[in-house]
DNA sequence: ATCTTAAAGTAACACTTGTCGCATTAAGGA
DNA sequence: TCCTTAATGCGACAAGTGTTACTTTAAGAT
C-alpha cells in the first residue's frame, strides 16, 4: 500500500484490497515529502531520520515506517515525485552538445540543494528501497538517452551499429565517478570535457563492433 | 590512539602520550581484523556490526568503539592492512595493456570475497572513517598509476603534455560506475573494453591541451 | 445519511547502537 | 623487581530505530 510497494511473488490470487488514495493519504504524502526536502536542505543526509521527518510533517512515525519503510524509501519517493515531469534528453543539434548538456544536468542534480540525488545514491548502499529507486533512475535515464545516439547516427555523426548504452556510460561515468565516488569538487568544465572525450572515442570507433 | 586517529586541530602542544603498541594491543588488532574479514565473508556488509565483530574477536565492544569508532573504521583498517604490501602498477609494455591489467585488478577487487573494497566504498557514505579510508585509496592509487602514462609517453604512445590524471580517470571510471553505482554484474570483457576506449580517446587528443 | 474498512494515531515494547566511569590487566621504563 | 599508566574489560546507561495490537479518523460505496 505504500507508493513503493510491489505485489508479493508467488501469492495465491486474492480479492484486491480497495485503496483509498483520497484526501488524507495524499495530504500525508505531500506533508512527508515536503518534510524530507526541508530536513535534507537544513540538516543534510547524515541527520535525515524517520523520526525527524515525521515530527516535521506532523504525522506519526509509525505511519512513515508503514508507508515508506526507511529513510531510503522516503528519498526514493521524493525523487520519484520530482521526476514525474516528462523529462526529455537534451537536443542541441550535435552529439557533443547533447552529451555535454546531459552532463551539465547531471552535475547540477548531484550538487543541488537539497541534495536529493546525492542522498538517494548514498542511501542506496544501506536501504533496499533506495537501491530500487536508484536502479529505476539509471535504467530510465539511460534508456531515454539512447535517442541521443540515434539522432547522431541520423546526422551521420556516428556509424549505425554504435552501441548506444556503452557510449552513454562512457560519456557519463567519469562525471559520476569524480563527483560521487572520488568526491572531488564540481568543476564547470568537467561536463564538457567528459562529453568531448566520449565523442573522440566514438569517432575513433570505440563503441562499434 | 586508534590506528586511524589524527591529531586534533588547533590544540595547544602537550607532552605526547606514550603509546604501547606491544603484545595485547597488536594481538587485539589482529583478532579484530580477522573477525571483520570472517564476518564480511560469511554474512556480508549489511550484517557487519561492531557487536558481531567484537564477539567473534573475543574483545569488548567498548574496545572496538574506542579504537575504530564504527564499522567504517574497521573496514578502513582492514583495507589498510591488506594494502601494506608494496603494490606497483602493471607494466605490460603497452598503454592499453597496462590500463586493461589495472582494470582487471580493480574488477577483481570489487568482486572479491570477502568484499572488502565494495564494503569500504559502501561504508564511505555513512562513516567519516570509511570516507577518509576511501579518499586515501583513490589518492594513492591514482598517484601511483601516473607512471603508466609516463611510460607510454616515453614509448611514444602518448604525447608529452598528456594529462595523466584525466586519462586514468577516463580509463577506470566506467568500470567503477557500472560495478558500484549501476550494480551491473561484472563481465570479463569490461576491463579491456574500458581500457581500449580510453586509449582511443587519448590517441585522438582527448587528454592534451 | 449510513456503513464498511483503509489509513493513520497511539503508546508501549523490543532491539540495537554507542558511551562512560570505574576496575583490571599488562606494556614498558627505571 | 617494582612502579606508572596505556589499554582493555565491565556493565550500566542513554538514545535511537523499528514494530505492533488496538483505537480513531475519514475515504468511498451504497
């Protein structure tokens, strides 16, 4: 019944429970997600607790545990709420432009305040809910961005048969590696640099065959 | 007095405490680090706790908290103990060979059992001790590997003026990104593929100027 | 308007994490 | 051998995380 729940596997079919997504349920979610953003913004990921979120949202912590399970589930839901906006990959007219714009967006998301994406990634190492949320994030983003490679092929910038996923990973991985794993400070030139490197590798045949 | 302790900042100078690194202190460390490896191997990172390590090591948990502070401190110390072995970067005779060998080592480390490196990275998102350990890991490894780029320049495979650090990051980031952040299963071809992409980018001038 | 019941609140409970003052053990210098 | 004291053990305590059975509120169908 929580937003992140899924049907249990191998259960015998039972009459479906009638859910009540009306007024109070929806209002509680809004209050809780607002509280998560506020707590994250003011106190950071390390001090984000179910107790603090519940208190600020004005709901009981048992309610939060019941619907979201843990801090990771909260972050996954905040991220999901922020993503329900029909995002489309950049379309600048060139492969390098598209990849650079994508990387600028990723760097902005990773360094945003409150740090929702950064917190979700951090939480994914300790919460199954957050790990599931991050998995959906990557799968969705990489799938949607394959159109960047498709357009480049149509423009003749890439040969048909280019492995889109491998190119996209090469074009984004150094950014994530530096900002998330190495924890180096963001640099305005980093997104362009990483995009340019991937384009040079692609032109040299790195992602074909 | 714990292995990972550092001098507090801005303290007035005081007579140095005389430490006693003899028999019991050293034996306790050995027992505790063995317990960490055993617990990690048998129960995984998610169930690694100070309580479980202390019990298995036969020491009091107050001792573990006093010396290592948290699970992250334990993992950092285990990693440090494993690294005191004079590791040198691969030297295969070619840039691509060196980078591929390096990536094979990294993939082996990330998928090893017990998963010390994977656990340390995961812990780095919740423990300052682990974050410090991971920072040292990256700094040390990237610094030591710059010799790979130096040798390639001497062989004429790369132009002088190549940014070694940027090349090394491009040559390793996609591996870490996929294994750690995307959590895709390791593939035997991945290390070579990522190395080859970086070499093609380098030959195309991605890391000069 | 009434009835059924999903969703939330309550508060007590259980468990885990982490700390601390004092006691004991043993490292190391004289 | 003796003395000082760093390191460890003890066990009590505090705080936080997470759960649960029962009660209350309100969503939604009739």
